[in-house]
């Protein structure tokens, strides 16, 4: 895709990874993108010499990020968003850094899923923070809070009706409402999440959540909506359920943290 323009498949991978995650280091790219370390390091050096990225040390780790003074950064971001949109669906998830899958036996997976389910039943309120990773105007920057009412449909379906106030980065307040459907599948040890903005009979499927560590569940694939890819990960924190959303597409590069309590 961009390989012809970049002159290297590794440079394309690095640039898309930075678009989505903001920072990276060599061995991280080597593992997550399944590329040899030496070519990755050479590509990072080439990009830094060109002034496209910059690096600094965090402890003993050399971290790379986009150089904010690069004069074509905004144009580059638009190109990378389009390139990401055109990737095959199975490749999109490779760039989402939330992956921390560990070997978890089936019994433990069932325990994690049921713990999440029991905690979802107790949710009464939410707060959230949205931040755009894009340089363009119009990103999702702001915060919100609201109440959650829950309706049960049998033992495996929960309907979350969320209502509250969204405050944008300029301080303007907007009333919001959302309806989500959570569905438990004990057989596969997964919980699916759907948005019901078109009604219960026309749900917008978002993703399946499956255990990825002892205290979290991650989307097993991205949801694609008009070119945008949606990923999610929910953390079983001590006091709250923290649902991290990532939305990446031609006009979006956003991250939202939901806190359910």
C-alpha cells in the first residue's frame, strides 16, 4: 500500500503504529508486528534522520514518537489514516497495543467472564474521558458523566440505558443518551457488546470481549463501520470497570475511557 512511497514495509508499519499508539520502541514493534528487530531499528533511525520522528529515553528504553515540528505531519496523518482503513480486517488488530494475551485455562476464563457479568449487574453510573490523537480539529476531546439504568432480559442479556451530560473541550455541555446491549455466552466464555441506536431489532455489533489477562477482557476482532475500526478492552479494576475504546478511521483517531461504577 504505502510500501512504494515509503520504500519499506517496515516504515509503513512503524508510521501506522505511531498513528494509533503515539509511542513505540524497537523490541515492542519486533514482537507485535512480527518483524525482525534489525530492520525495524534501521527503519526507526531512517525516520529519525529525516525528522519525521524523534526519540527520547524513558529509563533505559528508547521511545519514538512523531516529531511535532515536522512540517507535513498533518498531511502524513491523513495519508496514514487512509492507509489503515484499506488494510485487511485481520491486520488492523495487529496495531492495537492492548494485546497482552496470556495462556489462561478454560476454568479461569469462565471465572473472569462471570466476575465481569456480576459486576455489570451492579453498575449505576458512569464517567468518561475522550481524547483525540489526531492533529485535526473536530476530535473527540472532552468528558462526561451520567446515570445507568439496567434492564435484564433473561439470565444472559443486560440492556444499559445511559443518560448524562457531555462537556466538550470548549466547555459547552450537551445532553447525551446511549443504549448498549451486553450478552453473555457461557459456552465460549465471551461477552458481546452492541449499540442499540437503531433499536433492539437493528443492533450495531461492536465486538466480542474475551479474557486476555487475569483482570481484563479484550475485543477479539475489530468492528468496522464505514471505514472506522472499533476496538475495546475492559479492565476489572478494584473500584470500577474501566472500558477503553479506540476508534481509528479516515476521519477518526480517538480514545475514550469509560468508568462504570
